[in-house]
C-alpha cells in the first residue's frame, strides 16, 4: 500500500475516533475527554474529577458503543471481501448465503415469543443465522455441481425461505409493540450496546479476523477458476467451507448484536482494494480497519444529527447507494475505454 494511502487511512481513523468520543446528544469536549482518560489512569486528584453523569455516559454507554461499531464494521467488511473473492463477484455481500435473513427471522421470533429479552434475541438471531448458512451449504452439497454458483443459488433459496418466515411473523405481530421492535431491529442500531455485548461479539470478530488474515494468501488462489486452484494443490471445497464458516460466524454475531447493517460489507472491500491493491494479504487488514472506522463514524452521525436516533442502515445506505452507482459507472467507463483501445 502506498505511504500516502496509509497516512490518509490513519488520519481518517483518528478523526472518526475523535468525533465519536466527543459528539452525541450529550457532547463531551476535548477537556472532558482528557479528564476522563486521566481518571482512568488514577490521576483524578491532580486534575479534578469529572461529573458522575459524564463518567457514566462515557464509560458505560459511549465507549462500548464505539468499540462495538468498530468491531462490527471490521467483521462485516472482512466477510464482504472474502465472499467477493470466493464467488469472484464484486457485488457479493455478507448476506449472500442467507445469514442476514436467518438472523432477522431468529430475532423476530425471539421478540414475539420471548418478550424481546436481549439475551434471547441475540442468541436466537445468532443461531438462526448459522442455521441458514448451514442449510445453504447442505442444499448445495446435494447437487452434482460443486461450483460456487450452486452455493450462491442455495443461499438465495434459503434467504427467500427465511424472508418469507419473517414476513409471516411481521404479519401476525402486535402492530403497537412487537412489529415496531422488529422493524427497528431490522434497520439496525447500536443504541443497546453494552460491555456484555462487547464481550460476546468482540472475541468472535477478533478470532475470525485473525484466522482470515493468517490464511488470506490462499484467497488469492481462490479467486482463480476452480480448475486452476485445484491444479495448484488447493482443496477448493474444504477451504471454501473454512472461509464461509468463519465469515458466517462474524456476520451472525454482529447482526445478532446490532441488527442489519446495510452496504458496509459491499462497499468497504472496493475502497480497500483501491488503496491496497488486489493482494489479500494487504487487502484484508485494510478492509477491516477501513470498515471499522467507517461504521464508527456512521454510528456517530446516526446518534447525533437528530434528537431521536436514526437506524444505522439508513445512514449507511445514504452513503453506500451513491457509491455503488459510481462503481457501476466507473466499470462501464473502463469497459468502453478497453473497447476503444482495441
């Protein structure tokens, strides 16, 4: 990666972190942040102790929320980069195998039948997300064709099934209570972030990111046609299962904690590929860092610009949809130029 790109990425992270720490419906200035950090270091007697309310908001609400947004952004972005490589499709997203649809169905079921208890919603969402991808893989193995295209079709089938189930649950839900909770959860939000959710989500994302990063060099071979990968001694089926399994766990744990996050897993790998190039040994770390920073900034916007918090998927869609349009036009211009050159 170019030195200039590295500097831009670091500056973007520092800017986003600073804004996220300070901004919100209860703004905390630079002096307040400095005092809070010094209190955490045990130097409160020398520099003064901030108000109890400020400490409570910072340590118990804002800080775990920032960590959650960064971790979820990392996990979803890495999963997007992995799926784009595995399926050789620049428009592949983390929900291509039905994990998001399954997680949404599981969360809706828990909201309706377990009175929306946080632990039940998180566990049910995670479990059904994993079940959805497992069904897609099981369905694909029943076909004589073992290519990635069959797995994608199986994911579409499973996703449609769970989306239909979600529609049924929304149809029979209480419109004054349960339906509103389901809709708000589907649109995604970090408003319920806590240290408990950090403890359940962060380890899965960290372990998954490390595993993908360590074996990222094999993704370069997986982007080739299956015949070429097999000729280089790569067990395509086994490694595809490994990458899909690890990515699914990261996405399922993220969606189970905060709901659906739109566009991040699709657009962040493209920006990272522009900065770091196509080599996945550099692309994966840059994608993780960029995705985490971007989502951290988007969450700050979602909780700051209005009195009522905006669902995070609305904010990410506002930024993501125009970028996808730009990407399509850019690819079209490149294709036209290639034709003119020949």
